[in-house]
């Protein structure tokens, strides 16, 4: 059993939170963080209704390494799953490297100044 910190509360974050809640043998505790706490709370309420699983929600600026390090130290997850914006990969990786937390990402790095759709 492990504690997971999910960063990102968009559509993918919602799916990841629900999937983690479906496997309590693997994910005994779930923390959901995003810059918009209300989105985290909505996802947590949906997970609670569907699976009777509580999720801790927190506001986080994923670009702020120090804030992410503090969050990791407070909640002590075993794994951080990044489903935030692709520009936030490196700050989240830096926080995980600093704290020794495992990191899982669903996107590739995209520099914030380069639009890949052009």
C-alpha cells in the first residue's frame, strides 16, 4: 500500500483519482493538488460518492518547487503522479528529486515559450 500525490485536477486528474480509488490495495491514501482547490474538492466529492474513499485536497502552484517540496514533506507520498500542464514537468521533477519521491508523468516536457501546435 502506498500514498499517492496527484498533481492536476483537470479531466485526466479526475480519471487518475478515480482509478487510484478503485485500487485501495495499491493506493491506500490519495492527495489531490491543483492551483484550483475547488476542482480538487469536486473530484474528491465524486470519488467519495462512487467509492466511499476520502481524498485530501490541497491548493498548489506546481511551478513553485519550494511549495511542492513543502507539500511533499507534509503529506509524505510514496509517488507523485503528474497530470498537470506539460510546462510543469521540470519543477515537479525537481521537487521529487529533492525529496526522494517517485515520479510518474503522463506527458512530455514542453517549454512554455514554444507552441507545439503551430
